[in-house]
C-alpha cells in the first residue's frame, strides 16, 4: 500500500550512518484517507521508512522487534513539506539484532525520531 509514496536518494554515508533525500508523492492514494482536505503523512509510513532504509543498508529483510522511542514531533503536510532528509544510523548489530537510530527533518524542523531494534 505504501509503494510509490517515497522517492529516496542516498546523499551521504559516514560509516554506518546514511543520509537520504526523500520526496513524498503528494498524489499518493494514502492521502485520500489521511486526510482528504488536509493531507498528513501517516506515522505508520514514517516507521515503515525506518524499516525500509534499514533493510536497504543491511541487505537483509528485517522486522521491527522493539521501538524504545518513537517521537512524532511535527506534521508532514506533503503540500508544504514534500521533501525532507532522513538519517538512518545502524548503532550496533549483535546476534542478528540491529539497533537503529533514525531522524526525519527539513532544515531546522524535526518531524520524527526513532530508536528501534530489528531482527
């Protein structure tokens, strides 16, 4: 259902930390229901992006095991903020468990932060 929602381009890499430029498709069907008159990027799409980019970095299919922190700090209206950067950092990987720190922002505005564990 979220296919085609994001256009993702890798910008920089610093070890296990990668920064992506992400464009949101404001015409995507998800915004018809969330919400028709005032579209907002769903929180589940932000969590999905964290998992998707972790899979991209590791080359492994992963499942969210735990999220010790999820913060939705500002709304993402695709008409106003159709682009943002997403920083995905693999903090550590132990026994097939991957610890990730993610942050979604545009300039000084932070939209979303996550500390997640995948396996």
